[in-house]
């Protein structure tokens, strides 16, 4: 009753093709695909940046822990 059947979807698709033409729809699809690909690349870059920052923080904390005993040894001498 409230759902859209396959025939109604086909009629809507036919009307859209008649209104815009196949060339505009093809270019629109290509633009949409490029936008999705760009979004995925940006998200991947953000994840890579976060991973690199986390590694740097871990390395600096390890280096700080290694330096603490050395400074105590120098103070005792």
C-alpha cells in the first residue's frame, strides 16, 4: 500500500532520463563518483595522520622515560 513498486521506480527513471538526457546523467554520475573517491582519500589521509601522531607521541614518551634514569644518575654523581 505505502511502498513503491518496481514499476513505479522504472517510470520515474524513464522520466528522469527523458528530462535530463543520458549525457548529463553520465557526467553527473562521474562527478558523484569522483566526489566519493575524494572523500574516501581524505578520510584515509586523516586516519594516516592520526596513526602517525600516535606513534610520535609514543616515541617521545618512551624517550622521556629513558632519559629520566640517566638524569638521576648524573645528579647522584
